[in-house]
C-alpha cells in the first residue's frame, strides 16, 4: 500500500508537470521539467555534495522489501604474495581497502529521501567518514576450508539487511582459508554498483596497472547520440509495449505469492572458456551469450518437464545491459553512473538446444537493439525526477511478467592483484532484479567461467536442481565436441 505522504508528494509533482504541459505544450513542458530538476541537481551537488539518484538506481531501491538488492562477490587471494606479513593479513587489507574507499564517492555516501526524491549524500573526507568506512570491514572468525563453506557464507551475507541510511557496502574477510589463502566477501547495493562497477572495483585497488584486464566497451558517435536522444520517446514506447505484451503462464519459475525473503543459491562447476567456445563455434553464427542463454532455456524446459509443466515453452526474461564505458583512467572517481538499459523479452524454452539458441538469438537481438537500450537509458534519466509513487507504478508495469533475470559479467580477462595479492578465483551473485524470483549470473575471469542461480526460496523450481539440468546440457555439448574432434 502507498503511504499518504507518497500520494501527497505525487500530486505536488504531477501538478507541476501538468501546469508546464498545459501552458507550454508537451515538448517545451518536458524541457522545462528537465531544466528545473537539472538546475536543482547541479545546485545540490556543487554546494551540498548531494546528487539526485538516477533512474536505474531508483528502480533498484524500489524493489519489494523482502527482495534485497545486494550484489555479492567472493574473492580468493593468494597469501604467498605477501610472505613478509607473518600474522595480520586482515589489518593490512583493511588499511589498503580503506585508502581506496575513501577516494571514491560511491563508498562514502548515504541515501536520503526528500519530497519523494531519493538522494545520495557524499560524506566529507574526514576522520568521522573514515571511521564509518572502517566499521564496514569485518573479520570472519568461523572455520572455512572448502568451497561449500564459501557458498554457504555467500548465501548468508547476501541475506543480511542493508539499511538505506547507512553506507551501502560492506566487506567480510577470512584471512586463513585453506592455510595459504584469503577470502573477501564483498557486498554492495545494486543501486550504486553493477557488473562493470564491480570489475572496476576489483581492478582499481592496486591502481592503473590492472586496467588492461578490463574489456573495453565501444562508444557511439555524437551524431548518433543526438539522433537517438530525439527518437528515444518513440523507441521507449515500443519497448514498453513489448514489456507489457509478455505473456505470463503458470510455471515453476514464477512467484505466485510474492517474495518470501529467504534465498536459495547454487553455483555451477567451473568451465574452461576455450572449451565452451569450441562448443558454440560448432553452431553456425552463434556467440557465447547465445550458447549461455540457450543452455539456460533448454535446462529450464527439461526441469519443467520433470516437474510436470509439459506446456512450458517460453519465459519472460529480463536482461540488464550495461551501456557505460569504463573510465580511461582509474584515477577518476567512480560516481553514481550505472547507465544500464533495462528490458524484457519472451525467451524460448525448448528441448532442442540448437532451436533454443536460434529462436533465442532472434528474440534477444530484436528486443535489445542499441536504440532500444539508449531509449531505456534516457527514460531512466527522467525517472529520477519522478516521485516514488510514479516510479513504483512504472516498475510494476514493466516488470510484472518477468520470471527470470539473466546477466553475464564479461569479466577480467587476465590475472590481476588486489592490494598486492594475486586474485586466484572469484564468485558472484546478483540480486533478483525486476519483480522476478530467479536470477542467473554468468561470470568469467582469467579464461574460466561459472554461473550461479540465486532465487527466492518460495519458487517451486529449486536452484540446485536447475543448475544440475543446465550443467547436463553444457557437459553433453562438451562431450559431443570431444567426440567430433576425435
């Protein structure tokens, strides 16, 4: 239910929009709205260190209370790189990480709310802020020796609530994993960091020497930016219709009674990326993402058949697409600029992998054209000026029929160091973005790949069973490829 204050604030905001539209028309009215809030944004930032939260950030903060939006990464470091540190690796890491967090706005900011608008307040570089940051870095005392211990702890820390009036991140460090390793569990609210933001965090702690490990993203020309800006309302309308058109059907991946607040997590085996590349190269014109999504679609179909849902042949799939190019220099501060294109499509779930890949490729490519993503990004810029009530309505409208959210971190391609320690391995989970109960994230690092299924525990389908079915598909394809080569 909406609070009375939300309704009052919405009426005030919408009255301002209505007056401007009535007196100046839709085009000049829209420009007027943007100008008013843009000027307010500039004044707040330049004089009070407060920035209005972007649309995508706001979407993440408006999720259902039981559906916590926390990105969790697990980093495994090699202690042998610092043999001179005889005892307290935790203290050394804490001091190094504090130096980094104090340099970047996203790690020293709090969330405020005023008249229906969410704001980030960046705290000053002083001893009080350093103390607050230091309080977010914790030492783990319990035993941790095997991968199953890591996965269990990932699940546990991902469920800890993160109050919105506190700093939106924390770190948990175990400094004696398997005798010669350190494990860092990092959590950050998805509203202030995404996949690329996580990659930048990993590569930034040691400075620019890790920059070459980040895959560079292509940018578009100024002319194309201007053209898409003018056309974005039309593209957004098309994209909105596509979202609303998705046909929900009864299936084991659909939330039936809302979020329970309890989570399930399953992590796949680790695959050699070159091994997977040989698999999808056997299919004409297919790329890695086509193979990754195809294995998910076929695995979901097979598991649905096992559960008695024979008629399931498609799901509503949301794919967050990161449009933000990384900075040219890591000396620049990381700010609140996620720039993610959000959208959904009907994705096929078929028993035949090749058909799933072909039909899935058409569905995804048709739905996620750069122009549509650009439109989504532009509309998010407008969303940050809308009151909470309006944002809630928009989020519920465009995400009501999505069963599954899928992301792929095209991660760090080369080994890197974190605070002088070699990063040996990493695990990631992502929150259940949109109003769906299941999120699958694929992550690659140093030519290795794994994925995880993170879901609300109330789903009939279970994360580990789904992962088992997807693994069967992948391993069948690896076996086929081996036989073909021999």
